[in-house]
C-alpha cells in the first residue's frame, strides 16, 4: 500500500517536472521577420525568411529590443551601400534571449539573456525577430536583471565607442587627467562622461546646452560649457593654464570649430579624437572612413604622430570584456543606461523605425532612442 502510494507520488513529481520542462523549453522558430531595405534611403519593408540550421559556432537570439544610432541612418542613405545588390538591414545594438546554441559554443545556454553589438553592414541587422550571433567575433555579454531589455539595447555601440576614445588617454601620472567631451549629452557622450570618471577618474569638462548641464553633471562632469551662450574655444583656453593643459579632447559632434586651437589646448602627449570627422551632416558617413575623402584629416593625423599632440578619427572596440566591465560598473551604481525614449510599433502600421529616424535626424537626443522588437 505504502509502496503504491510512493510510486504514485513519484509519478506525479515526474510528470510535473516534464510539464515544467515542456512549458519553459525554448521553441525554435522556423520563420524570421526583419525590416530590410534594398534602395538608397528606401522604405524599410518587413520581410519573412526561413530560419536556417544554426552553425556550430553561433547562437540564435530572440531579439527583444534594439536601438538606433546615427550610423544606421548614414548607411541607409549611403550610396556606397546602395550600389551593393540585395537587401540590407537597420539596427546594430540588441538585447534578447538565447533560444539555441551551436554545438561548438561554450559559456552560453538556452534561456540566457544577452545584449551586444551585431555590426554587419551587408548582413543581419537587429530590427529583426531573430539573429545569429558569433560569440568569438561579436561583442556580447550576459544581460543582468537590473537592466531592462530596452536599457541593455541602448548600451553596446556607444559604450564600445567611448572605450575606443578613452584608449587614447596618456598614461596616468601624479596629476588627474583632464578630458573635454563635446556633445556630452548624446549617446556616446553620456558614456564618455561616465567611463572617464568611473574607470579613469578624469577631470571632465562637458560641452552641451544649458538644458542638459545638470544632467551631464549628474553623470560625472566637473565643469560644463554651454555652447549656446559661451565661446567654447575662449572658455577652454582660459581654463587650460600652461602647466595644466588637457589630456584628451573628444568630439562627438563633428566640424572644425576647435581645429584652430586644439594644439594649444592639449599638451604634447595629448590627443584630439573625433568619432565623426570634419563633416557635420548627420546623414553622411562618419568615423575612420572619412579619411578616404578628407586629405586634411590624414595630414592632421600624420602631423600629430610626428610632433604631437595626436589627432585621430576612431570607431569602436569589439571586446566583449568592455561590455562585461559596463555590467560590473552598473552593478556598483557607477554608470547607468540613458534612454530618452522607447518607441513602439517597429513592425506595424505605426512605423516606429521611421519615427526613430526622424528623431535622430532632428538631433538633440539625450542618450539613446530604443525600439522593442515584438
């Protein structure tokens, strides 16, 4: 009688465990929906494609949120991209959940929450239900519970770009290193302020409008220059005494406003970094590719390499360790994700992607704009 009761009880436990497993096991998709474009600045269209067998070195991720960056718009409107046949996508940042793991991948399991960067110009994009991620080449990290998917999706490209800029800091000395950040309230600017303070303990001069002054101070800025009312060059010059010049100037805006004075503002081992180049139009391609059509940028780089201070136009690092470092800093409350707005309707008639593009082209975005992926 007792044996019969125990067998019955064990049977119930077994069935309950099986039901639990079937209930929570990831369901592998057969169809993927993604927004793609096939002409210069053409409308994004929702395409359905078959989900192919997963390569052994990749993981399949269900995307829950993606953010938009200036490079998404620039590539969308670029003639260099348009001449390549086939459809292309929008979106580089993502946060989601692992639904399948290739047999050759270690350290990841079904059900893991993940965020990272998928920077494939002609391949996949993150305005997509599912993406294939290669952990050996794509910078990724496990998403902690204290980040929402929207917050996590706002981080990768801008944080990795900020790390690339801060790699140009000169070695630490007895004095606190001094950094100037132009465009401090934008996507990359907010991470430059936070990482320069939290990781390198720099003295930070932030350049932004008065409406964002208190905000960038809350992120770690020591001084704020209001570009709407103050002359940037004169203010920086008055703050940079002969024995306390700046170590790093980072321009997240573009243009040539500081070119006449940056050599006087920086000490010989300092560096002027731009993530944009000389151009100011948000629709034009930014970053190191601008060296190709701007010979003066090449000359500036060579001159700085020989005589100093340095000049460089940089992109982003592709180190998963940097995203993991962001998680640790956020866990200690030293940095935070900055999301100005979450825009709904990515795949439906609301055309959330178009709303996001418009907001980015209008400028003055504080932090990032993010879109949930249904």
